C-alpha cells in the first residue's frame, strides 16, 4: 500500500481543496490528510482560522476523499511525518510553511518519501484567503 500525506489548514473546504485532494489521491492508495492545529495556523498565518481544527477535520472526513484525517502536532510539524511514514507527500502550489528544505529534513529523519508540488485549481477564485474575506 502506497501512503500519500497532505497537510494544510483547509479553512472552508472549497473546489480548490477538493482538486488538491483528488490530485494527491493519484499518487497512492491511501490518503492521509493532516489538518493544522489552530495554534499552528495562528503562528504561520498570523491569525486564527475561522473554523476550529475539529470542524475542519470533520469537513474533510465528510467529503470522503481521505482515507484518514488527523489533526497535526503542535510545535513539531515533522513528528506526524515520522508517525505516518508516507511514501509520498503532496504539497499545495502555494504551500510554504514547513516545506523549505523538506527533502533534506526527510533524509535526516530517515524517511524515504517523495515530495510533489501539485497544480492549482483556479487560484484567482478558489483560495481560502479570498473566500474567507467574502464571508465577513
């Protein structure tokens, strides 16, 4: 079984997210989605998500594209990678947090994982920062 890991905030599941998940599924047999903890989102994006981590994880489970949905580990984003031991990590086209030097970090951790950056789906329309601004 080939395990694929994706991670992100997923604050308001939209067609861009669904495209991302569908693209990631093509890289393996088992898709694990890690939802960022509220505190991690605050640290990375400088604001809390609109929906809390439990709501965001539930929305991902409800969409039925992932085989497994987990909430991330605070303080150490790489801990969950060691735990899951994915064959593949798929990154969003605009994902920057914790991705710098990711292949080197994986090698250092002794995890043999391929990393792919996926294509955007209508980013001018489907991007959480744009969609969430409209909801206020």
